[in-house]
């Protein structure tokens, strides 16, 4: 079973996405621009703890 990274919206805080973790992942947190259904817009989604 592979580990997953949970992404949450930077604006409203909802946890919308999960992506598989990579073995060569650096120490900084992942941040992607994704669509948030709650905000109804494309916002920055950051990795949660």
C-alpha cells in the first residue's frame, strides 16, 4: 500500500484531493493549484500534516 498526501484548500480549508506520495519527495510541502468545489474557483491547495 502506498502512502497518500492529502491536499487542503488554502482559502476555505476543505480537504479535497489526495495524491500518491513519491519516494524521492523533498522536505518542502507540496502545493498545487486545483479546483475547489466549495469555493467554486481554482485555488492553491497545500499538503496537510
